[in-house]
């Protein structure tokens, strides 16, 4: 498990919340029973980049935040200075700690719009105050993990590394973004702190400034090569790639060979120009010089579409360094997960709540619920299924379900198995069990996409829709609530 939050113990981020979390909490404290249990669901409405799926990321940081949530003297003093909070509420915050339960998908789970990936069941005030941080982590890391996976797929087995720290929106975005990108499948990161905190492989090459510092390119290459012979990737586009950069690199590789230096990792990097053409020509030059095992690395504003285009044009590339368009998810920089009330304790039971909207996609799924992933006999995930929490579901025979988009059609699952996706990860304010390391999460993502998720869902253009179905009992309950609130 990462140690980033532990390193930042002195930087208490419990106050990282919208003001309305606190004003509502203060109002509930004064007007209601603060210990009344409620349930909130975290879900999202659409996949970024019109994709077929998303990747759930950020859970480790959510758990660490919730476990460590508390208010310092300075926090209380600041809140008092706003003149919006009752003294009794501020006294309550002095000894605050989260006492509720949190249920969630395993981090790295392939997820789809409309299903609750996290459910918080906690006393009213507590559940309200954790909203902002939960959404901040889910929205950021899920977005970057999903984008990274698209970029990795476009590379067709070639290595992809995160080069994005200098283009990230701030330090945390760089560090957590590197973690999320690794979960999504990149080989490693150039961000040293992310490697330290999350045990992600770190790597890098050289900067143009190294070459510009010396009087000539060849001298710069020579000094770098003999300093770092086992990581000798020479940046060849400072002046002229094909007329100067590549020939100079070849000469340095010859000098290393003549000196008996056998490099484990050597080659060139190109960071500008027509990358398809330049890599083809550079490959020819390296091969003709006897350096067929020299690698070609490219960078410069890459994303899944530019990578695919370069490879379609015959570009000869061994690995990609991807920066700004990965770390900011430039093509679609907002994930859009939301935190919505789904149930309130009434007379000892959790009564469902629903948000009704003229926009169909903004109507919520009410109540406590279970989410299952349904698999056919070959082990492919054919759908997800939402049921009432604790509802008895049997797949021994034909199981009738409802497609909420086409509810008039009679459909059944047959010869299937199911896995419940949500598990309790915090109980009475403390984590349950051990959270996985980043490399374990990355492997989990890869296994799902290799073994479970249809290739048709993984297309960039017009991906197959993954069905998120409902049990008849759950669908009927939702329709009854809609009818009741439409009067």
C-alpha cells in the first residue's frame, strides 16, 4: 500500500470539502437526529471519450482520508470565524471521527454508467461530510486510469510510460495521476515521488538542456552515455534528427561497443517532427549500422489517436512517453461521478429515496442495492445486474431480468454465473482487510480486459454497450417511486 498520505500527516486535508457539506451538516445537527443512518451512492453517467467502459481508481486514498478524518484547533477557529456554525456543532467537530460503513467495488474494477461503485452507509452528518473528497479521488483517478488504458491499447503491446508531471495541474495531480496511469496499464512513470510512494517503476531519458549545455551534440551524447551506459537513450531532435542526431548517436554506440561497454538499455528518443517518417528512417539507419537492438522512443503530445496514426503509417517505435494528454486527459478532462442520497433510516429500516429529473439520465437508482457481474459459460461478462440489497437471486435456471432501456422486452439469463461487485471495505470507521498494491491493481485490470470484457466493448469507435440490467423486483420498486413522485 502507498504511504503518500502517511508522509503528509502534517497536512490534514479533512477540510478539503465544499462549504455546503458543512452548512448542511450543521443544519442536520441542529434540526434532525445526527445519528440517523443514511446511504449515499457514488456513480457516473457516461464513459469518457465515448468509450465502452471505465476503470475504478482512487479507493486507497478514500480509505486513508476517511480513517484519518479529524478537525484541528485551527480548523475549528477558522469555521467559527465564518459565523455560520452553531457552537455545539463546532464542539461536535472537535472529537469527530467517521463511524460508518463503506462498500465499494475492488479498485481496478471495470465499471459502467449508472451502477453504484461506492456506497456510504453512515450517520447523517458523517455521510454528508465525506462527499467532496470521495468524488475528488474517484473523478480524478478513474479518469486518468481510463485514459491510460486507452493509450496502452493503442500502443499494441509496446511500452507506454507516464511523462506527465510537468503538465499536471499540481503536485497531487502528478503523483496520484501517475498512480492512476499505472493502474491503467502504463509501464512506469518519470515522477520520482510516485515511484517512492506507490512502488511504481521509474524511468527517464535526458533533456534538451543537457545537449544545449555542451558545445556540440556529440560531446553531450558521449558524456551521457559513459555516465549512464545501462540507460543510454539519447535525445536526437535538438538540432537535426536524421542529418545529425541519429548519426551522432550511432557514433557513440560504436564507441561504447569498442570500449567493451554492453548496454542493457540503449537507443534514441525523438520528441518532435513527423514521428512516423522519422522513426522509419531512424530504424533503417540504426539497423544498417549494426544496432538492430537499439530502441526508438518517442514523445511529444501523444494520445491514443496519434499513437494509432503513427503505427498505422508504419512508424517504427519501441516505446512511448506520454505526458500532457494523459495526465490531464485533455480530450475529456471531466469524469462526472456524483454522490447521491439513496436511502434514509426510518423505523429501523433503510427507506429508499429517488431523485427525479426531466433529464432521464439524472434520475437516480433508489435504495440499498446489490450489484452483480454476470458471466456466460466461457467466462465473458455479458451484463451487470442491480437488485435490491439482500434480494434472493438464483441462476440455477432461467433468470428473468429487466433492461431498463428496453423494459418491454422479456429477457432471461441462462447458464450463467455471477459475482457480487460491492464489498464492505470500511466497518465502523476502520478498514476491513488489506488493500492491494498498485501493481496488483494493474494486474487485475489487465486480467479483466483479457479474460472477461468483450473486445467489442474495448473499441474506440462505437463500442458495444455493456448492459446494466435490473431484477424485476428492483425495477418495479423504482417505477413505483417514479409514479409516486410524478403526481
